C-alpha cells in the first residue's frame, strides 16, 4: 500500500500512472485523480464523485488517504484559530491559523515535542517525542482546507512544534508539496522556515533554488545570553550562525521574543542592531506569549516600543508584532501540554477515588525534565530558584526545597520533590487521616489540577465559539 500523500507531486504522478496502467484504466484518470490530493482535496475517495464507484473503491484499497483527526479546535476573539491534530498513535500536534486582512497564515508543526528546551517555549517543556512524516506535516494544511476551503492558507510558516531543520528529510519533501503547482501551490516567498540555526540543514535549505524565506530564532544578541535562553547555542554558536546567514543569499528575518528583564534593555537593542544591519535583516519583535513560560514575563508595552525605536534609529527595519490568540492556548505547544495535564488530572483523580496506590511521578509535564539539557550544559536557569540564597521552588516547579508535611513540619521523601501550594496543603490536611499513599496521590492530583485549571474557563468559552 502506497502512502500517496507522502510523495512529492512528480512521484505521486508516476505512482498513480503506473497503478492505473496495471488496472487497464485510461491515462486521463490521472488528471482527474491528482488534483484531489492537494488542489481540491477530498477527505476520502468516496467524495470524488466524478470517478466511477469501482475506481473509488479500488483507490481506497490501494492508495488510501491519510487523515489527521481534529481533536480540539479553539477560536480566539481576534480570529486566530488553533487546531490540535490527533496522529493516531497517542501523539498530537498543533497548528495555528492567523487571519490578517486577505492573508491567512498557517503555523505548522514539524515534530512532536522538541529536544531543544528553549526556556520560553511550552513545546520545549514537553521534550522530544518523534519526527513527523512528510504527509503529517503537509496534511495540517490539507485538513484545514477540508474543514473549509475558504480557510486555505495564503502563507505557511514552520513555527509550530519542533525544530524543522532537525527533521530535514521530511521538511524538504513538505516544502516541495506545499510549493509545487500540482501540490498546494503556495508561492515559495509565502513559505517561511524558522530555525534556531541547525547549520548542516541550513546549508541544504540554502541550496534549494526556490525563494523560501528563512527566519532565525535569535532572541538574544550575545552568545552568553543566548546560551542561557537557548541551549542549542552550545552546539551552534551565534557567530557561526550569523556567518551562515550572511551566505544565505536571501533576506532573512530575525525573530526576537521580548522577555522582561532578560533581553529587552536598550543596550541589547544596540547589540541586536550590530547583528541585523550587516545582513539587511528584518527584525520581528514578538511579545512573549504568557502561555509559553509561566516563570517569565512579557516586556511592558512601553519598553517594547522603545526597543523597536532604538533599532530603527540604527537603520534596522523592525516590526513590533501583536500577540495573537491571548484568550486561547496559542503559544507553541501550550494547548497540547495543557490538554495532557487535564487528561492526567482526570486519570489521577479517578485512581484516587477508587483508592488505588499511585507511583510518584512528574505531575506537571510529560517527557524528560526540560531543564536537564540546560543543567548539563551548565546554564543557569532564569528563575528565582536558580539564584543562590533564593527561596525554594514555587507553584508546581521542581527543586530541592523541602516540602511541608500535612502536620506542618518539613520532610523529604521520594514524592516530596514538588512543593505544595496552599490549595495542595489544605487538600493534604483533609486527607491526612488516609493511608500515606492516598495522601501523596491527592497532593499530586491537586498539582495537576491547578496547572490544568489555569485556562479551563477561557478554553471552554473559545470551544463554545468554535462549535
Ligand atoms: S522555541 Fe522552537 S526550538 Fe526552542 S524549544 Fe520551542 S519548538 Fe524547540
């Protein structure tokens, strides 16, 4: 069985022609069938009613159409839409559709999770799960078109979950399908690949003849600061990345998320201008999405404007973007992380309710501790827990501070690396007459509940709007 949606248009044309010939079908059928892959997509071959019923049945058996099933759709008041796609193997990825005038930009994912652990990113917290296939990447666009053909994106950006250049083989094929006249037919200049600077794949992207756009996730003007925000700096250092951009031949965009007190000082704008000016780069200034990093804050509006003005004074073209989808979980990876936390809460509460013992485990996010790569690299985290003499961890954060027992004293144990909020303490107090395993389980369930409940209200409202 051929996964025809994973083939670039030339290859799918050859495979289809061969299959039709083997069945003794006329060659013109290929001209009827191929547009149904990307140009006028159908959800199943049954919907291609211009084809004879016997041929549709044969197509369904030999060349089935892979689908992503929509597990959640949220619509923001500003028109931004977020989709969570179920991949059928227990994994899920997100896409965000951002309408602006006549332009509809779809932000798509290239990996499930991400191994790079940038401190401001919800996807980074999740850890890496797996790469997406060509079909899983491009079908994010196809599924949006199947929902409503009027939603067909005019622009596509690889800025969703994952680092696209760490999944180059699949992204390479996806770029071809998105751009090809027999594929989705989106102009190369309307397709942007965003990367932290994976140099070997960046060179391969630069060799492609199409005018795909490149955005570099910069976020810090010096190697030291970038190292603290983005552990990848250790492998691909800023000077080498800037050199690669200078050889890119096409204009690049520098993405810069403004984080209060970290990278938003005017001196840092001066340093950023020194990097951007020789490249003639456009600088995209992005407010930190509050859902992306609970322990970091977006810069105040006045400081963002001053930062933008400072760049312009240096002759650098800079644009201060608006945060979109604030009333939905629109930060990259945020929806997936929150839904997983909710599922975990339900699961734990159910187990507590039936009095089942629960192994202690990370209550907050699935996957490995996202701070591990930074710790291994000797990078100091930007949070109060990493500073010497600072008080212990706060809400739901890992750390070495002692937890407080139900009786009010301090204790340490296998399940005590997570400190308790006031709500948790009260829960534990109420449960102090229970078996110890149930008490511990209740504390963990309370932690998960607190995380998941942060945006339940706004999500419910947005889902009501979308239904
Ligand atoms: S910002 Fe991009 S590269 Fe960094 S952790 Fe998030 S998805 Fe990965």
